[in-house]
C-alpha cells in the first residue's frame, strides 16, 4: 500500500515569470482495522441472603436495643446452621420515627438491622431462610453473584483481543503487508454482568428470588493497526 501525491508549487524563473513544478508528498502508511469478540457463559457460584430484623418502641434507644437482641438471636441460629463468621456481615442499621396522625409529634420509633449471609452451597438456601424466619426476621431476600467476576472480565478481554490480533495477522498475511504499531483500541461491553455485581433475579410463584440463570459476559474489541511503511503493493 504505497502511494504518493504530486503537490503543485510555484517557483520563479530567472525572468521573473512563475512556473509550476511538482514534488512528491511524503508517504503515509495505511491502516488496518479489525474486530474481535469473545463470550463467556457465567453461572453464579454464591448467594447473598439479606435478613432484616425490626423492633418498635416509644423510645428510640429501647427500639434499637430490641433490634440488637433480635439480631443476636439471628446470628446464633445462623451459626447453628453452620455459617462461619466470615460469611456474615452487618449491612445497615436504621431508626425511623413515626408521627401521630395530623400532629407533628412522634409516637413510636422503628429500628432495623440488616445482615448479609453468604453461602456457596445453594442447597443450604432454604435451611438458612428457615433459620432466619425462626429467629424472627421480618424480611429476607436472596441475590446471586459470581465471586471471581473481575477475573472473568479480564479473561474475556484477553480472548477478544487475541481474536482481533489473529484476524489482523491473517488479513495482513493474505494481503502481503506487515503490521506496524497499534494506533487505536476500542471496546463494547455486552451482557448484564458488566455493570451489575448480581445476576438478574429469577422469581418463584411466591415472588421470592430463589434462583438465577447463567448470563453471557461478552466483549467486542476494535483494534487499529498502522501498516509498516514501504510494504505492500
């Protein structure tokens, strides 16, 4: 891929009359742009159960204390079910005042504590839900995720780049040119897992999220190569 352009220039002759001459323009290497794509099907390998306990009292401190006692009971039940300390985390604590109707006066407080329980054994989901319910939790929700999601993203990126590189090398060989330096790289992410830590929920007839289906992790890359100068036909 070699080309040159004749650029017109003006020059003065000895008698002062302009004369048009031409000089070759500097050669510019061509470019080759290729696409590469890769997809990995991901299935969840762990689940987070969010359990909430709540208590009400006319005094804020008593409501918070009762919620704390309830959470202690929940933790004891979870430990009895075989959950390790590292798989239990306090997620949030809140205190909500309630006012008398039509009067700006507080008549009650509701305190809530939320803990997140992680399990990698999906057969334990129902027993853990039962343990939480027996301990008096007022809300339970499940979310599924992939614990090595970042590593999976790196792998699919490497696969997509390798696919684009292989295509570029094959195309260059078929055209009889040589690849130069990379001049541009762009990527287009596909699949819900690129922007979400959790899998889309699958709901049971009762409305509780109890399962998640495999999701594609897709990446398309576009790479632009500069063709080596002076090579080609």
